[in-house]
DNA sequence: TATAAAAAGGATATATTTGTCCTGTAATAC
DNA sequence: GTATTACAGGACAAATATATCCTTTTTATA
C-alpha cells in the first residue's frame, strides 16, 4: 500500500507531532528510536520532508526537527504524496498507463470506490488527530 | 497497492478467462501480447499460478494455458494472495509487525474499514465478472 | 521415430528500494 | 574563534523486485 519509506515518514511525522509544543526540536536519534526505524535512512526521509516543508529543522546544539506548521493543518495525504507521489491516488490498480473512465481496466468501477475511500480518509485525517491517539495511549508507533 | 507481478498475474488470468471455453489453451506469447507484459517474466508468473492451481497448462504443440476451474469460482483475492501473499489483507498500514485491535497503529481504526472494503471487493469479484466486462468491450487489458 | 512446439526451470542481468557511511555545513556555547 | 553538536548531502552497499536468456522436459504430429 505505502512504501516502507512512506511508512517511516508517516510514523516520524506523527512522533514529532506527539511532542509538546514547548519542546521545540527533537533529534534524529530519538525519532528513529521512537518509531523503530534505521537511523541513517530515516535521516534521508526527514531531509525530504524538510525539503517539502512538512517538517523543519535546525542544525547545531539543541538542533533537531519540528513540524513546519500546525499539526491540525497537515493531513496524511500530504505526507504520502510527498514521499510516494500520487500513483496511489490516481494510478490504475491493474497497471494501465492511465486510469480513466473512457478506457477503464476491468476493476476500475469497483476499485474507484475504494481508492476514493482511501483518499478521502488520508485527506481528512490530520497529524493532530493521529498524534492525539498516541498521546492518550490508544495507538502506538512501534511494537 | 499490488506489485507489478501481481498486476500482470491478474491481467493474464483475466485474458485467459475472456477466451471462449471451446478454445482450449492459449500460449504465453499471445497472453503477454494481449496484456502488454514482458514475455519471459510473464512466463514465470504463469508458472507460479499453475503451481497454485489457478491456471493449468499443457506442453507441446497446441499446448498452452487455461483456467484451472470455473472462472465464476475464482475470485481476485485468490490471485492476489497467490502472488503477493496476505500482507495487503492482514498487514498494518504503518508497518507495525502485526495489525491488531489490542496494539493498533494510529490509523488502524480508519484503515481497517478501507482494508475490509478492498478485501471484500476482491473476495466477491470473480474472474467471470471481470472477463465479461472485457468481452462486452467496456473494459480493457491494455492501453 | 524424428521433429517441432511449447511450457518448466535454472542461471543471470538490470532496476529499484532500502539502508549505511563518511564528509560537509550550520548553529550554539564556551 | 574554537570546539562541539546535529542536520545535509554525496557516495556507496545490500536487498528485493523486475526482467532476460538459455537449456530441459513434455507433448503432438508428420
Ligand atoms: S483504469 Fe484501472 S483503476 Fe481506473
Ligand atoms: S495496526 Fe496498523 S493497520 Fe492495524
């Protein structure tokens, strides 16, 4: 569904969003420990998120990462699109060059509903929503 | 969503299912041409489907592939599971080792509905259903 | 029986994804 | 301003997915 890279990205964003706003900046080491991901690889992913302005970072002592804007205004679809692109949202389930009503693959009519369901969920679920679930202890970022 | 391998597999199965029952056996070359897939690679995939008894084959002149049982009794989820395994149906969206109600990831509650939607669709859509759409000309296997 | 046709299977090649390592750069603190 | 800290970025490595090639096996048929 999502690439591993994308899963790491979502988990990392959620983790950073769970931290109290006072605590500005959290380090790569802490993030990758919290979400149980390979540190150096996670670093690359965070870089990409910073480039896409979903995350922000500062260097040097007490440096680290923080959410670029209000977590209530970042939705999961933005993270997915930033990392995996839009094939999940617009691509054909069976691999046709282009998904369209005019030249649909044999599952298009059924798949479209599912894709819209998924897309809708990702576009309406904010980082704040999911981070709160972690903060109240009903959801987890690692096993 | 599905691996390329799995997409080829589904398309190939659909193509074979579109052929009239009289026409026993269709060759690899014709299949890969019909679904626009690399021939040798498609051969490997068909082998796997034969091993899993979704397809059947005969060697020699006039040999080729044919659907192992009634296309009305083969559903898409069987093909997906045969090729990609069951991670799509049972795995965690965010990569937790195990998807569960007791230790859910932050999107579990929302993702479950979508996964069930998808699973239900794949389990209730038969090869016959989709092959007929191709045969009446409202769906296509290649661009 | 010899020949040809077609899938099966092994070995190998290529591309992509995932992951590591090391150096560079910016910021802070002393 | 020097040392230290932490992200940025480039080069490289490993793992996996995708794809090709060639030989073997089986079957049909001339
Ligand atoms: S054409 Fe295949 S999903 Fe739309
Ligand atoms: S725990 Fe992540 S989808 Fe169920």
